C-alpha cells in the first residue's frame, strides 16, 4: 500500500509515518521544507517531496499512484484574529484534498478533525475543523472511503501540550497564573492515535465513520499543570484565574511572540474535551495514561531517550 501523509512532518504525522514504515508500507510526505525533516528519511520506505500542499496541481501530482491519503494538517493558532488562517488550513485544504483524490483515483482518505468540532462551536478552530470534517464525509462513497478522527488533546514526546506547559512553568518558578483552570480534558497518547490510523486503513468497518479518541482518564487543566510542575520538581503555586481574568490573559497573550495562548484557545476551552465513551472498541486498543508516559519524557536522561526510541520503533 502506498500512502501520502499531509502533515506528516508534524508531531502526530511523524508517529504515523514511523508506524506505517514499520509495517513496510510506502509513505510519501509532502512538505514545504524538506531539509528540516531529513530525520524522517531514516525510516525505511519513507520519501519526502518538497512543495505546497495548498497548490491543487501539486496535490494531484503527489496523489497519483497512491492507495490512500492521510490529512493531518491543522493549526492551533493563526497569524491574524478573524479565522482566515483556520479556514484555509481546516476547511479549504480538505476540499482540495477531496478533489485531488478524485482526480488521481485515490480510494481511501483518513482525516484529522478535533473533539467538539461543530459549526456551532465557540471558536474558529472548532468551527473550521467541523467544516473540513463535513466536507470529507460528504465525499464518502463507492469511489472514496472516508474515516475521520476527533481526538482530545494529544500527549507524547515533543508534544505541544505538556512540553509547552513545562516550558512556561520553568519561566514562572514561583507563581503561575492559569486561565480556564477547571476546563476538563481527556488527553490521548500519540502512539494510540497513530495505531488507530494504521488499523483503520484496511478496515472496511471503519469506512464512513467518525471516531472520538480519548485517553483513559479525565483531568482538569489545573490538575495537568500541577502534575507537570511536580514532575519538574518545581514548587510553583498554580493560581487559577476567574473567567474575566482568563479572557484578559488570552487577549494579552495573543500579542506575545509565539502566541502561547489566544482568545480562540480560550473559546475552545469553554467546552470540555472529553469522550462520552472510551476508546473506540473497533481498534482493540487499551489507551495509555499520562502517568505511564509523561515522566519518561519530562524527566530527561536515559528514561526520556528510551521513551523516544520506543516511539520510533512504533511501540
């Protein structure tokens, strides 16, 4: 099987690529900057091609001869404030992907959406994720089998969640003002997500389905940040902000380089990112909890390296 992964150089995409390579499947990863991701070439059966995935002609060219396409492209924040960046990545690109699949004769499409994606959601991120998800599922039929995944926040080595909070905590060793401290999340391990994608590729029972992906335990955001501080051996006092100050912090942080927190993030956190049911039974995966993984990559040293090597081995 030949598979093209859009977003294959990212946190989740690199793990899916490693798992598929371990299964000896041929993987093509388009990227704007091939020289920045040469480590992926160490994976057997993986090729990288340089180009713009938003270019319909380039997409069609890369999809030629592919058996499946996996679209993981997504952003947590945009450069502006009006939702244009979110719409381009989450809504317009999936439409281009569907059209390119049809033109190239690709018959399988796996798509990354998000838990709570809805046209009525309070954030640009969630609304545009819903648009893209609906677009690919409208294309589902005899000629293109579509499956989409809606994960809660994803953790694992090099994630943008636990690791980001760890960095922020180190910059605030005494008091850490936390917006939306009571937001409820059900973090899911990146390797469990990658395994679900790999299993779904050939499983006809998943065709046309949408799957919520969550870990085994629900936490408040405060509990997660406090847990991170303990692992770092920091005595930082976590101060939960009320709603008004949370909204103010988001408005201010939008203009900090790197935009670590934004009004759109704040709006997304208004909804609990938890699953009604456990991990989908169809995949036969017992989801791994944070306590089993996070100490390995936040603790540093040999244990962190061991955790990373296990991930590269698809374990």
